[in-house]
């Protein structure tokens, strides 16, 4: 088993204490945040911040839709030793293929493909800023398509969280926000955030066979199996309508290994568990940690010292998460 396999196998025990408390109308989890759940929801934005950096670095080496396809092919290989049984003829995955086909389209087929496509024409600043609107779209999609009510504390949490993101984006200087100009790539990122909102709400609707739902590796493998089909279809279209080419080499191989194991397998697993525990609306606020982690990664790689506005941003984002996750008192 690979090192990634060992790390992923170490997460298996967490599935034992997952309890599915369904909301009467939306069948959405409504649990308090625990330290273990907070860790689960913090890991994905940290890895996604690295994914944005790496995606930008290799944008000239591989077409964006092809990059998304290759990352999921490698993720399939990583998961194979852990969940090969789900591919069997008698597996419930094939009996519920429509469910997994729908679930994999926005989460695996579309989200990162659109993000990589956005990074071709947009700046990391704009892409991160647009992606920070995920909590807002979580609330809107939940209200319009899944019958979820929007509580006032969630609106307040969204405002605080977005304020923290703007602090990071402006470097503590609000005047810099006036210089931001949206470009076509930002539209791709907006579509990506919508896709992720739908994916997260679909995750909160447990309609899969219980044996697959309880086994995190099998559950993710089922999504990746159909997601490869979607991403492969999009990549084929990319090569058909454009002059696509791939510059193979160790930099690309290293980037593919990272985006396949970290932002793909580990992040998706942690995000899925977090959504099951507290629901998409609360989990969505943790995605706003991505730009903060992106700033911290820049500090690490560029040798810059942290500033006070990083602390302010963290306080605002964390405050938004806490406020949105508070239960209504009697």
C-alpha cells in the first residue's frame, strides 16, 4: 500500500462514529461542531489552497480539462487497493448508477475543471475572491432546490466570513478592492462555486446503498468511477476544439501526484464526512478558509512575514463559522 493509502486508511475509523441526524424536511445534518469535525472541515481548504497554486503553476504544461481528467485517473489508482470490491458486478454501485452519475457530475466532473479553466484567463486573486462566495451560494441553492430555510445567524455568519476574505484579498487595505476587475475566467469560477454548492447538498441526501455509504473508500470510488467518465468526456471535447498539448516531465508528474492524492482523495473524503456531520450550510463557511491558507502558503514560499490583517481575517472567518453553526436557543 502506498503512503497515501496508509494515510487514507487511517481515516477509516472515523466513519464508525458518523451518525446521520436528518432534518424532517431537508434530511440535513444538524450537529454541533466538535474538534474532530472542525479538523475534517479545515483540511480541505488547506489542500484546495495548494491546488490553486499548483494549478496556476502548471497551466502552461497541460490543458485545464485534461489536468482534471488526469488527476481523477490517478485518484482512481490510489483508491483501487482500498475499494476494488465496489467495482464488482453485484455491487450496489451499478444498481444505483444514476445516483452516482448525478453526484459525480458537479463535484468531480465540473468543479476543478472549471477552476483550472478559470486560472488560464483569470488571476489567482479574482478566482479566490469568486470562490469565497461559496457559503452564499450554499444558502441560496439550499433554499431554492432543497427546501432549507435561511436563518438570520447564517446571514450574519456569511457577512463576517466574507469580510474576512476581503481583508485577505485587500491585504488589509480596502482601497485595493476598487482595482479588482472581473474577466471571463471569473465566470467559470462562479459556475464552479454553483457546481460545488449542488454537490454538497447532494451529499447531504443519503440515497446510496448503506454498505457503500458507510465505507468512505467505496463511496468515493463510486463517485470517481463515474467522474472519470464525465471528466474524460470534457477532456475529449477540449482536444477536439482546441490545439491542446501536454508537456510531460517531472514538474507535471509531481503536480499530478499532489492534486490527485491531496486535493482530490483526502480533501474530498474529509469534506464528505464534514458535510454528513453538520450539513452543507455550515460546512460551506469553512471553504472561506481557502484564501487565508493561500495567503499563508504565499508567506511560506515567499518568505514573507505574517501581518496583523491575517489575524483579523482569521478572526472574522472563524467568527462567521461559529455564528452560523450556533443552534437557536429556546
